[in-house]
C-alpha cells in the first residue's frame, strides 16, 4: 500500500483520489500509513467531496481539489485547525 505524499516532519499523509465517488476502499492506504507512522490526521484530495471521517487510526479529512489553497494552509500550520 502507498499514499501519494507524506510530510514526516508535520506527520501528514495525503492521498489524491480525483474521482466522483469515494469508496471505503479508498481510505485503506491512508489508514495503514496512519497506523504505522502514528499520524493523527491524514488528507484525501478529492474531486468534490468535503468531509471529515473518524477512524480508529485518526481523522481523515477530505478536501475538494478546488480548495487546494485551504489544504496548503492546513499543511503549513496544522495546529491552527
């Protein structure tokens, strides 16, 4: 399993799924990385989904691609959110 981006110094993993529908299967890689690296949050960059989902490993935040500026802000200062 792999994710698209890992920013270890900020403990952030990002997976890109630019598709209309996000399935439970799409969260697997992020959850595995969160478990192994002990990350509390991860991000799923999507086509249009905006939501937060809680899993036993932590929170996965889905961000639509058109909100990429918001995601860049979160990554630069995750404690702010």
